[in-house]
C-alpha cells in the first residue's frame, strides 16, 4: 500500500483525523476475520501470499478486538 493510498483513505474516512503519518489510529488493531479474507486472493493465495508469510508469526495478542 502506498503512502498516497493511505492519505486518500484517511481523507475519505470520516473518523480519521490528522496528517500522514500522524493519524488518530490506534496501534492496537482489529484482527480481521479469516472468513472475510477468504475472497481476497491476494491475501490467501498459496506460498507467495502475505498471509502465508505471516501465519507463523501471527500474534493475536497485538489486536485490541476481533472482527
């Protein structure tokens, strides 16, 4: 994701305030639901996928809540 993608998303989202990189976004994120990710081939594709790379280091304690 590029910086401009983040800036555009933050501008469009009514609850996000601030300027890059200082937004009012918590570092305690919401853990995404695996069922929602099932349709995203970029995330769940075999071996080369982001999800495959991070599954072994996934730490649910870094999330404030679950989706």
